[in-house]
């Protein structure tokens, strides 16, 4: 296991300090909206947590981490929240941490667990009398990074004995604390099992990022407005999730150009966030729309705005957003001072326009250059491992179709990609073809039709959920139905978003859930899953449904972000630049791809986009040099703070 870093023992967040006495009717509560929480050692070399206001007045407060007197609550770490209870049963302090970058909070909690378990192995706490009589000056030293010896000393069992997830009975708690504890209390045995499995991953997760991805993440953390791009399969979505986990949740808004893409990152559509409709109205009207109470508050709260699938956002709409941001936030900095993190591939699907005029891309917008500090391209392909197929896709992405590419794609027409009753999914250019194909093939199957109705948090907003959720409100299946997963269930087994399977039966008891045989060799009963997404005005909506959709056919638009096991493509009706490339790049391998009626003329790339990417490559080395110096300066500033 790699050693951690000093920053793993320090986290910046909002902290509520609650002093809970045995006879107290209500806790004595202090709220620090911006504070540093640091794990360190006092003058007796014992572990303490120090809470200090980040820039405001007031002396730091130290809280000792004594054996048997520390309890952690970590269920909501993905939302940037955690609780630490310190002290004996009858009189203790509770630290409620919130608005913390989830990835940093996870590393901080893991460091706390390991250091706490290692510190108390075979040692006795310093007696209170010794503390009072000692003449040592008060000191505080931040803990060193996690070392191999710490891991050897801190077994999972001891860590869970000393730092548990379940409080003891009879403790006086605030109403909010009781709610959190009720929902966070979990079986200790399950926690032990999960910690044993996840410990190695949690301390080494940053090593999974490539050098290119790390550069992008560092640029974002240094405060730069970043656009990062790359061909299909270069890990853009994975990197975007790492970025989201590294930013404070309360001031970070994740958006995308389409509802399905927004749902994949747990956000909302860019149009819903902006609150200005299609953006076709005058600037004055758009500003008025954005001034509505719920929408205006979103604009004011936002410090970091993420936009995914930027290729489908019109340049005119981007310019309108930039002007609205400055007006609503009353700040003349580009985009009203909001940090932009933009992701997408302009060589994939272009903006959709109902007019006869060719829409402008975002990089053609008047405000693009003043808003974006860094344009960065990921080049390492991770979805496909076949170098010949990677080379083919790279050629097609650039709108070129050589004789060799034509030969290889023409030969795929004879590929037999079916296996174990699982047929190839046909990618279609038009939505109507998808619906007709799936409905017809389901009707042709013998046997009883089974319906599964979704449980929605707000039945009135079914249309909103349908637009953003990857599964429909009603799913109809039969034995023999071709299906695909719409959510990662178990990556290690191959049960990932886009995994193909066939329904081989249904449970005879309970909800009659479908039993699915997947192409990866796994046969599973597929249960209900929950999707949580943002609705109008920043409210949260949820849908509980089977993570399945019929997979005889799927549209090219809906397939963005998916990796498909076995694909059949008819490119005869391709009508957009980049559409052929998007379809072909959904396949994991050339062996799992069958292309019908291939015509080299359908391989096209927008000339304006090609020019933009050529310019991007020329800037690459200058960008890396500037970024390196900027990151170094930022690190020095953070260390001095």
C-alpha cells in the first residue's frame, strides 16, 4: 500500500461543534461555516483533532482521541458529511462535518481510523493527574502520512473496536443527531467485512488516475476553468466523477446537456439549472427568468459548475448563460466568477437544432476564450484494449476512412456476435426505429408479459424523471427478452452499465423479479435499484426501478457513455457529423461488432471541430508547462495557509 499524504490528515469543511452533557436539554452548539479539521498530536504525542476557523478570528480547539471514546458515522460520506463523537458516554462532544469534498473526507476518515488504531495498540493513555502536573508547553503537530508500520499495527478488527459506527445507548443527542444516527447505524459485522474489502482501494484510489487525468484534476483543484476532452473510452466520465468527489458539494453543481448524461453523474440538465428555458428569449427576459427565487439561489450558491457532454450545447446558449451569470451574480468576472469544469468530445454528436441554420459549437461562442483557462485532451484509451480497433476508431473519429478501415468494417458484416441466446444490440440513428423494433420483438415472444412499475418520489414529475432517468416508469418483460443493464452493479463480475443479457425466467415468489443470464457468464436475479437526480429548483427526485431496458435496439444518442458487449450497426441513415464514430466506439472490441451496409461516405467529421483540435494539440506543451507552475504555486499557498 502506498503511503498517504500530509493532506489526508487535514480537511476543510463546515463544522458544527455540539457539547452534549448528561442532563442537557439541548446541546451547546457552535457553527463554523469554513473551518480546517486537522488530525495531529499534542505535547504528550497523543492523537487529537484540531478545529480552526479558516481565516476567521478565534483560537483553534483541540479534542483528544482517547481509546474507547471515539465513534464515527460515515454513511453519508458520498454527500460530503460525517460525524465524530468524542468523550465518555455521559458527557461528550460531537463534531458534525459537512460540505466537504467527498474524496478528501473519505481519505481523512480512513487516516483517522488507521492512526487511531495504531496509536492505541499496546499503549496506556496519559492520566489526567500527569497532564495537570506536567510543565510541557502546549504543542500541536499534524500527523505524518500513513506508513506501512501503521497498517501493520492497525488491524481491521481493532480499528472497528475503537472506532465504531454505532453509538452506545443512553447518550443525550440532539434531534438532528438522532436522525443521522438512526439512518447511519449499521451491523458491525457488515462494516468489518466492507472495511476489509475496501481498505486497500480507499487509500490507493488516486493511483488509478493516469498522468493526463491527474493533470486535469490538479488544474481543477488549483481553481482553473478547465475544458477536457478526448476520444470515446479515454475515461472522461470516470475523471469527472473524481473531480466531483474532490469539490465541496454545497457549492458544486453538476449538469449535462441531456437528461440521461445528467443522471449518470447525479446532476441535472444544464437547462434546468440555468432556469432560462431554451435560451431563445431576449437577454433581458432570460435574466428575469433566472431571478426567480429558487433559480437565483442556485446561481448565487454556485462556485463550481460542471457541464458534461458539452458537444451538444449550442454556442449561442453558452453565450447567453455567461451573460445571465454575470447579471444575476452582480459580478463582471467571466461567467460571474463561477469556476467552470467542462467535459465532452466535439467530434461526437453536435448540438441539436430545429432551425435550418447550422448551430455553433461552444468553442465558437464569443465568451469561450475568456471563460476557459485550459483546454486539455486525454489520449489514453481505456475502454478498448485491441490496438488495431483503437487505431481504426481514431481514424474514423477524425473523419477519415482509409481502404484498410473500409476493409475491416466491411468484414464485420459476417461476424457472429450472438452467444448463449444473447443477440446483438442494434444501434439506430432514429428514436422511432428503436421503439418499433423493441415493441415488435417483445410481442413476438411467447409467454406471459410481466410489468414492473417504478416507485417515484414525486408521481407528478414523472415526465421529468422519464427525461433524465435511464429507465422508464414501466418496464415490460417476457422470458427470452433481450435486455441490458443501465447501472453498474458489480464491476468485478462484468455487471456494468451496458452489459448485455437475456431474461431466462422470473422468481416464483415475492415480486417475481427477472432472472437474467449475462454475456459475461453471470446469471443473477436483478433487483430494484434507486436513481437520485436533481429536479426543478434544486429539489431531489428519486426513482426505484429495475436497472434494465429492452436491448434489441437502442438509439445512438442514448448509447453515449455506454460500453456494449455485442453491437450491430446500420449506418445507412447516418445524418450527422460524428454519428458513425459514436456508434462504432460503443463496441468493446472489433470481434463484438457487426456493421451492415457500410458506406465510407458516412464517416465524416466537422471541419471546424478538426481545426479546433489541431489548435488544441499545438497548445498542449505550453499548457502543460503553465499548468505545472500554477499547481506548484497553489500547493505553496495551501501549505502556508
